[in-house]
C-alpha cells in the first residue's frame, strides 16, 4: 500500500536527499516503495541545530537522508548521544532508545525519539531557568 502525502502550496519534502517543493495548489503524492523522506516541518537545518538534542536530531537526519555515509555520521551521532547522556543522566532512557534505533538502522524511529529528546531538553532548560528566577526573587 503506497504512502500518501499531501503537500500544501510551497511546502517542501526531502526524498532520498532530493528537495521537492510543491509549486502549485495542494498536491497529493503517492510513494510506492521504500524511501528516506522527511516533511519540511520535520527538518532541522544546520543553523537550527543550536542545542545538544537538536544536534543529535540533525546528525541522525543526515544519516537517514544520505545513506552510505555511515563513516561520517555514525561517530558524530554516538559522540553526541554520549555527551548528552553524561550531561543529563535523567534522559538516559531516551538516549539509549535512540542509540538502539540507530544501531538497528531504524533512523526514522530514531528521529521520532530524538524529537522527544528535544522536548525533554527544553523541559530541563525551563527548570533551570525557573530555578534561577526563584533564587533571584
């Protein structure tokens, strides 16, 4: 059964490293075989990879969209995961889940888990900021 994607006007999609943009009205695209694809809303640019969790997501995204570059991306992914886990031990379970998905080649699932890690990171940052405000009061 093909994957159906509806693209809004000007919305972009990356399929196997190729950027596709809908230049007209709403477009319905059917994908009939396996492909590495990400919708624009799920893409993080290098410039947006400004936090440790976002860098993890970006590195996994590169591994996912540009297969065959394991020698380049996997060491970076594992280094970022290790650094994150050391800095935020409370996120160890999430980091291990991402590592397991990456090791088994399930990069899309790793990206979904990394999105949750980004949310967890934001919670941690908010807690730190709130503690600073409370102490300053």
